[in-house]
């Protein structure tokens, strides 16, 4: 007989993590109705979070490279059908890959993009655009594939890149022209991505806005999803 308490699962733990460290994409994932599908999208964001931590927490570039190599080896294990190392985000990502038939290339590109962050030199516009496409853009692509296998997932690159660039603007305001350029492309792309895949890109509507309130974020996301626009 079911009792009054419900033990937390690994999916719950990752959901709580993303709610704390990645609130914009967590909020956009609330528009995914199916719990199992939503958990797979959260697994992508947890993976992206772990890759983003690698350059930040490493005391030197070599240690950062070791952390990124750890995740590349995790992809090897998954795509070669071997036992996947015991780590919540790794286990969740491996399960999502298996369930959804996700290709390796976008996930590997997300690793490659993080090597640029091991260099403390500010990114120029070209570097920032490449970085944004292969971090936020590739994560959005993977999420779109999960939400709608029939969607043109590459349409998620621009809105995902907008979100990633928006997070860099406070430290690099010189990237605003690049941000505005990609935003124009993203506004067109999201109109063609389809209703089912839209939560993979909805958070782009929050990009580049200075510290909106929680209510404002939820309201803008709700309007974006209702209209299919950012």
C-alpha cells in the first residue's frame, strides 16, 4: 500500500539541480507535459551544466581538459554499449540517448566548444558565435529531437545560441551586436520548429534581459509558448 511519503528518484534530483543552476531552461521545460520526456530534456541540461562546470572549477587548463575527457569517455561507453560510469547526469544522459536514439555528433560538439573556455582571453565575435551555437544551440537541438523526432532540430541552433550569448552579455557587453544578429535569425527559426518542439527553444525569450523577476520570466515564457514566438 502506498504511504504518505514519496522517495525522490534520480530524475527528481536532477530536476532540482537544474531548477537551481539553470532556472531559465528549467522553466521552459515545465511546458513539456509528459514527465518521462521532460526528464530526458532535463538530462541534456544537466549534461550541459556539467560541461560548463569543467572550465570553471578546474584550477588549471590541464585539469579542465581531464574533466572534459571524462565526459567524452562517457559518450564512448554509451555509444559502444558498455557500462556507463556511475554519475547522475551521465546515467540520465545515457538513458535518454538510448530511449530517443540521439546522435552523438551534437553531444560531442558540446564538449569541443568548452575547450575555448579554458583560455581566459575574451572571445571575439566569431569565437562567441561558434561557442554559443555549439553549447546552447546544440543543447537546444538535442532537446528538440527528444520533444519531436520529426522536427527540423537544426532550427533550434539560433534560439539556443541566443540564450547562451545572453548569459555572456553581462561580462562581454561588446557581444551585443552579435547577440542582436542571432536574435533576428532565431525569431524566424522558432516559427518553423513546431509546437511540440517549442519548449526546447522557448527560453530564448528570456535572453539579454537584465534580471527580470520570476513572475516576468513565467509570463514571457507563457506568451512565447502560446504564440510560438520569442
